[in-house]
């Protein structure tokens, strides 16, 4: 918050939503001096933490209305995750499912079981072809693909494992604690860099051998789409309505260079495959110029 305020020469802002530590992507703010509460402004600390609402008796409150619009079931937040695993679960190819829903309750920070629903789309997966110690090929069901990197089965315990990773899109329909990360872990495809719900050994290999940033969680909020919002005014305004977001809001944030390079250097075929698929969802990679 302070960095944003400094960029705006001290003008106060409110944070509409948050990102997990180590994640990246879109962040929405509102100007605090636009919130009318009893004639004065309000800061983030004035939010009702249970309902995340501000009073609106004295007129439309941009912070409150943006939060409510974000919580509208027709609004969409599309995340991009780089996960361990090639997109196969119990013999099923998740990449062929298109968008599918995981409806699995999870516990919140206080240990209460809460409903949690996330939509996922596995865009593409990648794995190396493994050679045994004699150099013979271990083919998958569909045979080898050209230009596939090679590795070896007889590795020591300290050597990095063959690269197995997928690019996944996620759209949470509820806002639970670490919801996307926990649901992906439940699909045996934890997010790379996730120190809480991921695989510590795999995370260490990516940091030590494949240039993943030290504090990185490979989860990126690439696009936020808010529906148009109309608010009913208080008694003073005779119950009139006003459009806070008459045309809705559609913002994107390109996938940053560090995630691009992890894919481009170690999984170039995966990068070629996902670029057009991400473009279908209005998401791009950060410009390399």
C-alpha cells in the first residue's frame, strides 16, 4: 500500500483484494478519498473484516462496490499456475477435460471447514523422455516426440529429477485460504515454489538448478473481469441508483519474465504450446524487449 501511495504522491488508497506471498499479478485499488462514510474518507482498516463492506448510507462507496463486484459470482479471476506433474492423474489426461470443477471443502485459518469451489483448465503438460542405464528408450504409450530432452533413470538421490510440469488456469468461485494451491495439491499437481502445500524437494531443485526465484510461488493472477455494478442509494438520495462500474472492468497483467524463462529454458515445447492457449483467455507473457 505504501509503495502505491508513494507513486501517487501520498494519495491514500484502499486494497480491494490480496495476493499470496510470492505470487504475482493484478491488484485492484480504490482511492480512499472517494469513499464517503459520514461525510469523510475511510481507509482499509475501516472495512468490516467479516463482510468486507463499508456503509453506503451517504452515497456510493467505490471500495465497497468494487469488493462486492469482485465477489459477484459472474465476475472472473483467472490465475495461471506452473505446477509439478505432466497433467496425468490416475491414468486420466486432465488436459483433455477442458474446464472442470473441483468442489472440495477446505479448512480456513481458524480450522473451520468451508465450502471451496475452483474451476481448472490444464492447458499443456511436459515431461522428459527417460533413458535407462544402457541408453535404451523408455517410450510412452504414444511413442517419442521429436526434440524431446533426454535424462537418465540411474540418477543419484542428490541429482535433480527429470522435468515434469504443466501450465494450469484456475478460476476460484469461492475465496478460501490458499484455495487454488490446496486444490491443486489435492490433484497431485502442487504449484512450484509453494512452500506450504507443495513439494519441498522439487521446489529446492527448481531453485538450485532451474533458476526459480527464492521467494517465488508460481501463481499469477493474469486477468480480472468484473461485472457492471449498480448500487441503490440511501434515503437521503430518495432510493435512486447509480452505476459504479457501468461497463464493468476487465484488466490483465502479463505473466512476468521469471515464469516465462522457467518454461522457455527448460520446457521450450511447452511454451510454444501454451502461448496460443493463453491468448484464448486474454493472457500474454511480459514483453521480452
